[in-house]
């Protein structure tokens, strides 16, 4: 992943109660959206991949803070769909 995208990502954050809130476009369900090389990706998934590594196949990136617009890597982990629902 190009460092250029991370600089753009971090430039669009607002820190509130330890969450890094995305100030750009949000999806209809409240997740941050970001364009990378013509493809729209979720900001929390992009942040997870940059700061923590690849997302294992079949797993979801979950928020410990339950704030969908947050992309603070300290709030992100991976888990199965059932864990994500809980």
C-alpha cells in the first residue's frame, strides 16, 4: 500500500474520545469510504491493513468502540462474522 494513501487517510480524521473519526464520505450504514486507485474501500479496513497487516480470508474487521466511522487501529481487530455481530 502506498504511503500516499495513509497520509490522505490521516488528514481526514477528527480525534474524539480516542476514536479517529473519518470526516470524508460515509456509506449509507455509517462506515468511512475512501478511494484507492479507482476502488472504494472502507477506511477501517484500510487502516487495519496498513497498521496491523493483511486481513485473513473470511474474517471481518471489528470495532471495539462500536463506532462505524472510527479507523483507530487500536480499536480494530479481526474476527468471524458471529463475533462481529456480538
